[in-house]
C-alpha cells in the first residue's frame, strides 16, 4: 500500500474482531512509529502496549464503557485485543535542551513540542496499522480518568489516550460515535500567503 493510499483509507474504527493480535507485531509497528520528527531530536515519544485482558478491562471501566454499551453501542475498549497508549515524555525535552548545543529550552516555548512530536508518532502508528490491514481507533486521555496511574507512568510522562488495535470486525461496521462527515474542501484548509487568501 502506498502512503497516499494509507492516508486516504485510514479511519477511526471502534469495533474489531476477537481474533488475537500478535503483540510482537504491534511492538514492531511502535518501533517504526517512533521515528517521527522530534524537537532537538529529543525523541520523547513512547508507547505502552497493553494486551493483558484484565488491564484492558480496567482501562475500559475507567473510560465508562458500561455506559457506552448501555446506550446500545457494542463494547469497544474491552474487546480490542491490544491497546497502545502513546506518551509524550516531557523529561526528554528538558534533558535535551539542557545540553550545551541547545538554548531557549522548553520553558520558553509557546508550544510544548513534546505534544506535537507524540502526535506525529501516533499518526505514524495509525497509518502503519492501516497499511497492515488492522482496524485502529483512538480515545483521548481526557476520557480515561486515571490512565497515567493505571499504567504506572512516571511524572511528566503524559498519555495522549488509547489507540485500540485489532483485526477488522467481520461485519465491516466501523461503529463511530458520530455521523460520518465528509472532508472539508481543500480551499477551506489550504491558505496561500496569508489566511485571508
């Protein structure tokens, strides 16, 4: 699959089959995904791969999956065979910008680039999953109270959320939360020279 095809085909999917997923394969996808750009080459992107059923259920419970199911949706987090939690390790950026070849470190930044870099790594993972023929969904960390504690993350290592991975569900239903919307036209998102153009 060409990169352009993977970009066009990628969808957030909230339903997978119950066929097990090879955790070693997921780890190899994470290894490729971490090759996203990083400010100062700080390489503060990290992933926690969760395949143990009890821990996946604990994440689903923290996210309120029971309420989701009570509204008529199929279980999602608890049934996806693997969760990947992309993380932004803020500490790596402070260490890197304390080195002699750097200046104007994270305390002066308008943008905390550890979030940008972790987002780029997560996008890599989503595209790699698509290329591998896997179904992938994402639930933001704000919707999973206590996520960092559930995974024993160190201070200043920030989870972005939970990426669910699995084989596509046999009925092909992606089960999204909202009505599928088309993409905005290019003229609405690409501006020449300045915003008003």
